[in-house]
């Protein structure tokens, strides 16, 4: 007689460049405490700001110095990679502390249908910022058969 292995649930965190990861992690912690689950980070590429970077009049203004410079496509890619690296670093540490595995995917927002391949069970959970309710991806998210958790930004995240 073989014992049926318990199905591994997935807890998927969906983010873009503009989201506060600490706000989402609090919600994720609650779902990882319930049972064994795989943590999946999906970084949704938002091409709107990359398109803006290709315009000749787009400028980047540095917060501390106030100096501005051209915001080019090359700079947009550099900023994009820096954000991914920072988010991944936080999530890797979080996964290590939670003693769970971490998978990472980058998906263009226009290909949100690919989320269906990642979230295949009713027991899976999608954790996303509440701002996704105003984005085109929301229509696809509501078609998923998993549990949905939308997280409001904290006061600190709204100020930054």
C-alpha cells in the first residue's frame, strides 16, 4: 500500500516595480504557517514606464540631490534589474527563514494568462497588492480558481 503524498500548495506573490514587498510578506506568513507550501514570486513586467523611458523628454529626478538626467531605455532596464534583485533578496531570506522553497518567474503583464499554469489547485493562494484591482491584469486574476488575497499598502509604503 502506498501512502498518498500531500499535495504541495503554492503561495504566489505577484508584484511589479511599484509594490511594497514587506506588506505582502505579512499576508504570506499567515498562509505558510498553515501547512507546507511552495513560495512563488511572480514579477509582472509593467511596460508602461519602459515606454515612457523611450520618449525623448522623459527625465529621471534623483530624490536626494534633485539632479535630473535623461531616463533612457538602458537606464530603465538597469532600474528594473535592481528592483528584481532587491525583491528576490528579500524573498530568498524570507523563504529560508520560513523553511520553504522559492521559485521565481517574470511574466509580461499582457501574458497574465500564464498564472493559470502556476496556480492549479483550489488550495493555492495568490497574494497581490490591492492596486491590481485597477490594472488590466485583474480580469485574468479573477478567473483563477485559487484563493485571492489583496493587500492594502501600509502607511509607510504610501508615504514613500
